[in-house]
C-alpha cells in the first residue's frame, strides 16, 4: 500500500475537490505557479496522482477552476463591503481595498491573474465588473459632490488609476498593504474635495 493511500481520508467528491483547490492555492502562494505540478499536489494532499486527474483533466483546468473560486470569493467580499458602506469615504475605501487585493503578497489571486491562459476564463466577467464598478462610483461621486456626469467620470478614472498604480507598487515593493491603501484613500478623497471646493466656489 502506498504512503498516499494510507494517509488518504475519505471525503465526499465536493469536499475532495475543495481540498485539492485549497492545497493548490497554498502551494502556489508559497512557491509560485511555475513549480506547481499535479505530482506535488498529490503529495501535499496525501492522494494519488490519478485521483487528482479524476477531478481535473489538466493543470490549466485546475488553475482556471481555482481562479474562478478565488475571483468569486473576492467579488463576494467586495460586494459585502460596499453594501456595508454608509459614507462616501467608506465606499472609496472598499473600492481601493479591492484594487489592492489583486496585488496582496502571499495570496493566490494576483498570481493567477497574471497568467493569460488562466485569466481568459473570467475575461468577460472582469470587463463586466469594471463597467459596473465604474458606473456605481460615478453615480456615488455625482450624488455626493453634485458634479456633472462627465466630471464625475473623469474623477473616477483618475482615482482608479491612482489606486491601481499604488497597489501595483505596494505589491512589487512588498510594502505594507493596509498602510499604502489608507494613504491612497486619503489622496483620492483630498483630491476630490479640493476639486469640489474649487468648482463650487466659481
């Protein structure tokens, strides 16, 4: 009897699939995606390689399923934070935090998002999310500051660009994510407030 067989725990198919995805996420977060193999996953999960193939026909399929899982969870967290937001500042903070999560060190989502053949499975969803998020932020900016629609859209685009750039820099330099995110929120709010005062004083 193999070592994998002796350690294998009987799980339901759904629970086993989730275990394999969770093990994959931990391995990729720790060692990167290049080193990830079905053989390594089988060892980590204490199962046989053929069992892994019973759930995923290829490495690409597993990674795409993992991305769908992680992206769905990310969307749910962001949606919940937006729903709980009661002020414009909290809305901005939730939006900035979602940008930073794409680059958070030690998590699997940003690693998967950088793989073209993997991210293709959610490309349409990414585009839809971007349009919906932009429309919502434009609506909130217009309502809160009484800007015209074009000005609000420009501000949202500028703010989004600043947030993405700050998140990318923080991830690349391994900076404190929470600290840089808060600085970004303050930067965005200060800029919008300054423009609002200037515009409404004219």
